[in-house]
């Protein structure tokens, strides 16, 4: 059996920390993913006992899925594009509304190798973390590398963001 990819091992370790932080605060997590295609849900459910703190995941890769599963407005998609702060905010709001989670994270980005534009080049990713009983935090990041690199960095940033939000708002 090949040795585990060190970057993937780091993701697993981050997911373990996320689980411990959620468990310690009696909170649960849901995710709304586009460019990561379920990778965040996969890595958190790799952690034994994750059923105690992970509620559900929405993989909304297409615009239709964003609208049908999360209630993202078609007008927002048409005006801002799927890779935008506005769409990711609506994804997070929809995930809160359609889950029992205390904390949700939502991501959408351009993983490449194509699909970028001058204003949203490959590697552009929007992330939002929203607490049911607290504030929402949003970031736009620009990750370097190939498709796998962009997606991996997005998962790592999303998980670290959960830790950061929990540290600020227990």
C-alpha cells in the first residue's frame, strides 16, 4: 500500500481538530460545496465519530443544484456568477436553513485548468462560514497550482476557517 499523501494527511489532522472543537462546544457542522465536489464532507467523515458533529453536506456543483438544493436565487447567479461572494453567502444561508447544523461553511471557486476569467482567474475561491446564532465570515482567496492543488488548499482553508470561527465564538 502506498504511503499516504502528506497533504491529505494534514487535511485529516485538520478534520480531527475540527471534530474535537465542535464536540467540545456541542456544535454541529454542515457544508455546501461546489468546486471541492464533496471533498470537505469526505475528509470530515473519514474521522471516526464524525456522526456526532457532522450533520450533512450539499454538493451543488451546477447552478441548478445551487438553486434547487440551497435556494440560491437565479438572479444572483446570473448577475454575480457562481464564483462570487454573493452566491457563496446564499449557499451558506441555504445550508443553515436546510440543515440542523449550528455552523455551515460554503465554498465555490474556479479550480481549473480552464473556466477562469480576467476578474476571476483560475484559483479564485470564495468561502463563507456562518453560525446559526452568530456572525458570518467570508473570504476570497487566490490559490496557486493545478486543479488538485486549488481544491486541496480550498479544503484546508475551509477547515481552518471552522477552527478560527469556533475559537472566536464559543
